[in-house]
């Protein structure tokens, strides 16, 4: 069954906590990025994890040299179940994060996911990222990362990238506010994949109802 990941890009700690309280039963995972962490501190990751017991992925799109990536991964994976990084900086930078994830896994017996961006979902991604996205997907496959990010806004690209990465799970943003069509995407994604939905849930008039609606659409599609 395709899973639902909430992009919790609100910039207020109390709003974030109230939101997850209300809707966590309708979602499978929560993605936390810079808007929430920079406004509330990294501890918000632990707070949301403790409160919801959902999978929590930090979308920090880490893109630095290996030794700095290691430090970012150490701080992040102490609380989060996974971290999103860029691959265009080179495979050594991704491997540095994988090394830290492995160390945590050995220490905690708990899976820590390293998820790599291939192509972003916004219009500007066609400028520099799209031309190298297939290569990035090939690298993701070689590195055997735990997931890749690919766009729901371009179903034809999603199909191509999925073909390259094979059984590596896809997490796909772009449904809702960015205009991605849910049905087109659900025809491509499989049971280990996720759609990411942010504004269409947290900015809607009734976030609880919106999250419920998405969860039902996923259930309906999965039969
Ligand atoms: O609000 P919306 O549903 O557009 O949120 C999409 C989320 O996915 C945001 O957190 C955005 O930063 C993230 N994202 C994206 N495209 C990518 C990678 C991440 O939109 N390729």
C-alpha cells in the first residue's frame, strides 16, 4: 500500500504539535525540514517522534563534504528514523551519512534510513537537476540507499526513475499544492513507496479532514 508522509513545514512549534496530535492516525510518516527545525530547534524531532511514534524523516537535503555530512547525520539520526541528502555532491558524501546510519543501527537495533534526492518537484528542477537525475538514480541504486526522492509533478520522470532504481522505495512530493495528480502517481508507485503531502493538508481549512481524505484515497486505490 502506498503510504502517506506529511511534510510538516509549519514554523510554529505549538502548531506542529497540535497538528500531529490531530492527524497522526491518518498518516504513516512525518517529514520535518528546515522551516520547523530552524523555528523550533532540533528537539522538536524527538518531541514529535515521542508523541506520535510514527516514522520521522528529516528533510535536510544534506549536501556537504563527507566530514560535515557525518556531523549533520550524527545529530539528526540521534532522533530521526531517516535523513534526506543530495547525491549530486558525490557518492563519498552519501556514503559518509550511510556510515553514521549503520553505526546507529548497530547501537540501537533500529533502522535508520538514508534517502537520496534524484530530481526535485519544482519547476526549476528541470534546469540543473533533471539532466543528471537518471545518473543520480543509478548512483542511488549502486549505493543501495534506503529511499529516493522523485517528483509527483512529472509522472513520466517518476516512471523513468522508478525503472532505474528498481526496488528502492520512492518518496514522492508534489501532490496537492504543487499540482501533482494523485491518480497518475498512484498508478506508478508501489506498496513500499510514499507520497509526500504538505500544504494540501496543513494549510487546508480542516487538516484533519484533508489527511483523512488522502488516507482514504490511498486505501481506495490499494483496494
Ligand atoms: O507543501 P507541499 O506538499 O508542496 O510540500 C512538499 C514537501 O516536499 C516540501 O517539504 C518540500 O520541501 C519537499 N520536497 C519537494 N521536492 C523535492 C524534495 C522535497 O517538494 N524534490
